[in-house]
């Protein structure tokens, strides 16, 4: 199978872990954090005439999964650089729809109502969540085709269907850098060429 989903990156620096990724939560959480741009990864991306379009985090509690989705309302194979903080059993999974109907679009609901406990844990953090459209599918309507732990810096295809998976009782945060330029996103085939010297 041609792997168009995930590659580990051997970066010449360590990505700074944002403070939010030290907070244990009880529920799924997705948040944009443009105020956290690691200067080392920003400099690294800039040398390829690219830039970080956005920075975000998401949290997958123990025993839960982020729904199967694409990070947009279109299938397009655009990429992020991700790193996760959590148990090695936690993974990102990629899926093939069995009967894909493009008209099945749903509002993005990752930024759900938090419990009082989670709200208190996140108090003082600026919530910069941006509402957008994404396509969701149910697991019974898909076939699992690839899976990888992303506790190391990873190039990931988020323009095709994917989800998070956490079978443990320990929470899992993932930090994401959306890559592109003034013309839009960076796509998988181009990304593999751009970062070829850093792909393991």
C-alpha cells in the first residue's frame, strides 16, 4: 500500500510543548492557539518559503476517539506537522469510506460544551476557536487503512479521512501546525518532496 498518510520527521530541534498540553481534561477538546507559534519550527518552515497558517491543539481523553473527519469541507490531501503528548497506544487513524456521499456535511463540533471541571482547568486561556465546516463519517461506514502513533514529529495528511484513537485511561494532547503559503495549503506530494531530507 502506498503510504500517503503519515511520515515521521527527524527535525533538528525539539518542538516546544505549549502549556495547555499539560492540562488533563475529561472531554474532547479542539482549540486554535495562534498565540503559540514555536519560533524554531516557524524558522524551519520559513526556509522552504512556507509559513505556519495556524496552530491548534486537540485533546482525546482516555477511552475515547475523535470522530472520523477531514479538516475541511473538501477532500484535498493537505498536510500538518503534528506531535502528540500521551500514551504510546494512542494513535491517529486513517479511513477509507465505503460509500462516500459528499453531501454529508456537519458543523464542526469538536469544541463541545465542557464540564465545569474542564472549564476550570482551562480558565485563563484565551479561547480562539474558529467555526468551520468539516465532513464527518461513522466508523461503521469506513474501513481502517492506516494507523500511526504521533508522539514523534509527524507529517500527516489531514485532507483525507482520519480520527484519533486512545484506548488507555491517560489523556492525549496533539499539537498541530498547519503549513502553506499565500496560495493556500501544502499538499501531500509536495510536502514529501519539501521535507525529503528530514523524513525517516
